[in-house]
């Protein structure tokens, strides 16, 4: 999991970020918004209507966190990002997930 200092934790912050730019990939909905934070903040939301079982939702969050950790340091410092999977992504190829999430690296600073 991402350390608490790198995560979006408040419901208000999630709503604020989801009012920003939206990018859809094969496996994810990504919401991006630039703020005044000193390091990138990431939020992961896995709705019950997409993945029913809690252990599958937790596993999905872990897979997304591990994937994001691979290039977290190259993300813009003022980036706020909410990631919502579209389905059971832990069945997908991890390289494909990394490629889909790496588009966040090219966001304007």
C-alpha cells in the first residue's frame, strides 16, 4: 500500500479531484487535478458494484498501489489522482496496467 502521506484520504478531497480532468483507459477511470501539494497524492476507490467481495476489493487496491509505486517518484509534485478500476484488474497483465497508469506521468506541471 501507499504510505498515508502519499494518499488522498478525505471524501471532500476525492470529490474535489473527481471534478477535474477525466481519462478513461481499458481498465481504469482516472481523475486528475493539479493542486498546491508538495508531493503527488493518490486515491484508490473500488466500488462494491464493480467488485463484490471485500477481499477482492482489497487485492485490487494492493495491485494498483504496487503498480503506482513503480513510477511514483516521476509523477508531478502537484498532482492529485483518483483511480477507479473498471473490473477485476488483478486478472490483467501487470505490464498493461503499468502502461495504462503511466500516462499520468505526462501531465503538465
